[in-house]
C-alpha cells in the first residue's frame, strides 16, 4: 500500500528531527562544526591529516553514550580544573564572563581550548573566541609555529598542551593514540559538506563506533540521561603499548634533563 509510504528524503528528515529532539545539545550543526573547521584548517595550513582533529578531540571531546562516539564540542569551557560543556555559544560566553567576574583568568575555550591567559591577543572578543572558525584557525597557526620550532608534528602536538616535560609526555602519548585511531578511520572523515549531503554519511558525519574517551574533568552542565551507561575507558592500551608509552615518556624526560645539564654546564 503506497498510501503510508514516505519518500527517502522525508524519512531522513524525520530521523534527524528525532535525533535532535532527543538530544538537543547534540544538534547537528553544533556536533559537526569543530570537525568541519579542523578539516578545513588542516588543508589550508598543510597540517598532517587528522592531527588538528585529534587535538580537538583530546581538548574538547564530549562523549555521546547513545552513539558511543566522541565529538569535539564548540561550547566547551575549562577553568579551575573543571570542564564544562555548555549548550550554546551564548551560554559559554556567559560562563566565561561569570568566571572572569570572580577573578578567574586561566580559562580554556572553544573547539581547541585556546587559553585566554596564555594567548591574550588571540581574539578581540569572547564571541570571536568561541566562533569555531576563528578558534580553530588560531590553534592551527599556533600549532604550525610549534612545529617550526620542534620540526616534529607529534612533539608540536604535545607542546600545544604544555612545554613542561612532565605534562607534555603523557599528553603526547594520549594524542598519538587518538591521532592513530582517527587516521585509521579515514573512511569516516568529516567532509566540508552541508547536511544535505548526509545520504552517504552517518547523522553526525563520523563513525558512531568511535571509542575515544572524553577528557577528564569535563562535565555536561545541561541535562543528560541519568540512566546512560558508564563511559568505558577507551584509551586503555595493551601491556605492550603501555610499556612503550612509558619508555617513550622516560626517554623524553632523560633527553630534556640532559639538555638542561648541557645548558647549565653540568654534563660529564
């Protein structure tokens, strides 16, 4: 009976409406925008494929338990050791203003969690700071500058977080794991396409089978289902991988220690 048959376009529209209604904070536009901008900047700035995307996942990745995927969330604020996933740009700006009114200055914002204290001239306004295109573009330029100093993209990614060895080494290990996973799922790469092109993509433009965990200390400040299953520890590595990461971190620490000794004339 053709009376109740809906065309494919209508079915897809109905599916999208159901998804967005069930989880308004994961509206399609918000869920895609960081991935679209990191893909754009990787091409414009000749950054290795998926590296900027991987950094965004580590920095502002938000776990969606329903779809078992992590999405870089544009309205993320990190301050005082606590991350906040806000439902909109306006809400994120209001959160930063509230923190600043209390005297807090060390605040990370947006897709790439650019630190407002360390980069005071990065953005003219908070609106610009949270605008995904300007937020990701600034982060891409900063990463390129770091690569020019380090001559190593992996090390530049670590120094994007911190140039303190004790903080950079574990961050690098996590970033490389996420980057490797992202490159391994190249077939699900977010394209710079509009929602109308979704016929060949999953609703959020990325694989729902991603098991990249969100960064610690981040929490949703709007309602999420209290019955959602606990997040798996997605970056648990095998014993061999953990040992390799530990060895790499120790080698990095020793290299930096030797560099310090050379500068101080303590070698020998």
